[in-house]
C-alpha cells in the first residue's frame, strides 16, 4: 500500500486567522488609493523595499553613524506598535 502526505494544510487555523485579520483590516479601509496599494503589494512578484547596492551601502553607513539607543528608547518604539513587555 502506498503512503502519501495528508491533503490537509498544516497550521490551517493560523492561516485562517491571518486571512480573517487581513479581511478585517481591508474592510475598515475607505481610502481607494490605500486599497490599491494593498492590491498591488499582494500581486507583486518581487520583494518590496529592495535596495540597490549603493542604497544599501548608504543605509548601512547611516545606521553605523547613528549610534546606539537606550533600552527605554527601544521599548518606547515597540510600544508604538502595541508591544508591551
């Protein structure tokens, strides 16, 4: 008897949860331009936010020149995104 992989998706509940969150977010958007951006992003064949070698080198240079931030500054930035320690 031949054995094969089950046809069910792994972590289907996680996938469905993500789909539900996307649908909820899209339903709350009333700006046509923003919805078009979402549509374009979902159908993009390449990675968004890519850099040329020169742009990446400049990003790295600016990051290295920027210095360090304190633990409190890090937590404050993450708090803006709803992350709480």
